[in-house]
C-alpha cells in the first residue's frame, strides 16, 4: 500500500502532514519523539527533500512540531492547555514564614519508599544516570590518592575543580578565577552561606512566587522572612513587580532562580536578567542567584548567569552538580562577589571543608569531556520526557486544567480547578502509591492551593504512566462542594 498518492489533487506536502498525523494517532509517533530526518523521509516516501521540508515547516507553524538546532524536528504535546501569565489576578503579599513544613517533610520521606512513584521530587539525572561513568572515575581516583581520600581538604575546595568551574564561567563571559569560587556541600549550603553574608534574623528576603519550597524553608530556618514577587510562567520574575516591592518593603536581599525557575520552568531572557541586576544594584541590594538548573535549558543556548552583568559585586551565584550529575555527592559552589571574605569565614565555621573524593571524581569527569556529553543527552531526554508528560496529563486530567510549558529543568506546574485543594489530595495519592508536590508549599503565604508540581525527570515506564493516571483520577473525583 502506497503511503502517498502522487496522482491525487492534494499537494504532496499536505499528504506528508497527513502521514505524520496518522503516525501520531496510531501511536507510532509520541510527543517528544524525533521525526525522521528530511533525507530519510524523502527516501522512504520517494519524494523530494524540499517537499518534506515544506511539510515540516507547516507543522511547525501549526505548533505540532518544534525544530531544534543541529538535532532535527520533534513532535510536541497536543491538546495541552498552557499555563498563561495572570498578573491581573496577582495579590500583593506581606513577608511570611513557611506554613507547610509537615507536607514538605512527607514529600522528602516518600522519595525513599520503594512502593511509591516519587513524582514530587525534582531529580533530573534519573532520566539519564551517569553512575557507571562516575563509578569508574572514582575507582581511578582512589587508586591514585590513597590516604588523602580520608583527609580534610581545603576550606574553599579542590583547586583543580575550582579551576574547571572558572573555565566554564569564563566561556559564558563571566570574569571569574578559581580563587573566587568556594566549594560547598551542595547548593543548599551555598545558599545558606550567601544569606548569612547579607542578612540577619528578622530580615526580609524577596523570592519568586511560586518558589522552590527548600528556599522558603532555608530562609525561615535562619530566622528570616520571605516576601513573594510575581513570576511569569514564560519570562520569569516581574522586574516592575520587584521594584514596587523594594519601594514598599525593607528588603535586605533577593533570592531568585533567575535562569530556570522551579517549579514554573520559566526562563528569564538575558536582557531581562541584565535589567534585574541593574535594578538591584540601583538600590544596593544583594542578589543571590540559585543557578542549579542553568545547564538544563531546552533552547539554543544556556542562559547567562546574572553574575555576568554585575558591576558592584552584589551578585552571588550558587549552584551544584546535584541536578546535572550526582545529587548524592553533595558538591556545590558559591561565587560570592564582594562578600568573598564573609563567605569563606562562614564556610570554615559551618562545615570546615567538603568531601574531597567526590570533588576529585567530578574534576576528572569535567576534564574527560564526559560531563558535557552527558549534559547534551540529559537535556534531550528531559525535553522528550517533558513533551510526553504534558501529553499524558492533557489526555487524562480534566479538560480545564492548565499545564506549564517549561523551557528547561525537570518539572511541570499544573493548575487544577479552583476548588481543588491539592494538599488534601496528597495523602490519598500516597495511599495509592504515587507522590507529588502540593502547590501551597511553594508559597510562604499559602498561595497555589489548587496547583501541583510533578517531575518528568524519570526513567519513562508503564509505572510512571499509571502513576499520572492515578493522580488524574484523584483530581477528577475531587468533590466540587
């Protein structure tokens, strides 16, 4: 049976479009799948390459597929209502403390339950674990370092690893040397050090809204308060909203995921990030940049660190390998800007040093080129999983839900009907073997009660699909009164 009918009055490129749509309906092509190359499909259908390209361009115009530079064309999720900006419905907040600690604790606890599909924790490397490569490199390192592996290291970390990190920032245009970097026990310690450099108990810290619950909890643990600033699902933090908050409240520092937001997956354009730095330096406010997702972008290029635009040294960049390579290694870092001496002093008092064996292993990982190859594959798998998860949610959840369209990272942010309280769905979901992150834990003031965050940083399987269907049923069955 011929796929195309060259005697038909229908244009050939339209027949190619129809063919792709049939492949999708039959399940041969699924959201996130890569389409055949222009040359391969032209050969398969016995038509010209320009005809196939015309079909792909039209499908891209319709929003059915997306082109990725030097990679090809990919099928996008269909029928997914995208979460749109809603600044008009944003209500101004007052500084607040985290109110949902019990739920946060449970979200973390179920991570280690073998009977629960943990969609509530963002662990991107599950989509493409580098464990075998890291294990091999660690064995090689152990054979060389002997007793040094169990000794204390430098307070600021291994010089070679810091040099590798400095090179990477220099490639992004940031003028930083290895002496400007302090290795920490994950990004959470880096953020803690940064906050202690610039604020004290009782001080107000501006955060994005929604904001990763770990940041809110950290702020509260230091005796500080969080103040929410409206954040767009597409372009990130509102600059005008932040300036209004600065003028209204006595803010001591800002703590933002200025590259890729968690949980929205939004990515602030570089020009807006430059405006952000200009604004905070205008008011002499420190900016703590949580950049753990910066390397997990889906677009053409990595977002520039805010550090690049700082002229006064008020930007502190915090990041780690936890989202890109090895969360269990607990290796992060801080570039403290003008607060370098305070950061080193706090690091020395807080934890003395960070594990050396993991640092040496990661240094070898970067040197070998394996890390960048791993990142390239990880980004593709996450993007693929993102489209599949959006399509799965759109298919099984109620029609009136809205789903974020992440530009990076590993999570979806889902808005349910207004009367749905996702915190009340949490326990029933656990009982049925699936976890998610209820929306209100992403707001110190208790917003987002009808939202949830689920992760697509997973090894895709039937078990994952069944877990999403279980959540969908719980949302559908939630009583309206």
